[in-house]
């Protein structure tokens, strides 16, 4: 498994990436993430996930973004995680979270934040198994979790 930057050679494949139909309300499509990465250049860290030559997912971190608009509360974490519908349950999500954690740690960070939709079939169990704990905060109605590095 490896991460690659989005380029003119692979962006069309990235845009075609889709999660399972029952997950589409849980995560924004890659096209929205790439637009946000453009707007938040320098604070967004978008990458594609490959297994050999097969594109299996997309991950994007946020880096030192003011939390809830508070300029004194800068946080980094997992912004998006899209694993292709036919590639799920093969360790790609774990790989992506670990890669984001390494990047944040390399930049001097000590925590990784993530938020998720608190509903049946949502990703809460996945994040809790990876060591995230809930903070008691909400972000846009989503549960906020944190992983200490």
C-alpha cells in the first residue's frame, strides 16, 4: 500500500472513486474534497491510496486549522476518508489513518482529530478500534474523536 499525490494523471480516477451506497451520506465525494483542498491550500493534505497499481481510496488530512473558528485552538486530523466500495475491509482505512498520523507527527503534532456521523452503520466502531476516544464535542452534529500520538 502507498499514498500518492493527486496529479493530472490520476485525478479522473480519483473523481470516479465511490463508497458503498449506504455510506454516501457519511462522507463527501472526492470532488468536494479536492475543491476544499484547493481553497485550503497549505492546510489540506489530500492523497490517493493505492494497492500496487489499483486505486482503492482517498484520504485527506487537515493541518493546523483553527477549531470552531478559534485562532488559538489549532488542530490537525483526518478530514476525509473514502475507501472504494469493493475495497473495504482490507486494511486500507487503517493504513490511511496511520499515514495521516505519521504526517501529523512529522509536523510536530501530538493529536489526530476526526469527526463522524453518530448513526447505525457509521464509522464510529472503526475509529474507536483504532484508538480514538470521544472528546464530548460535536462538530456540525458529528461526534468528535481524538487519538493521542
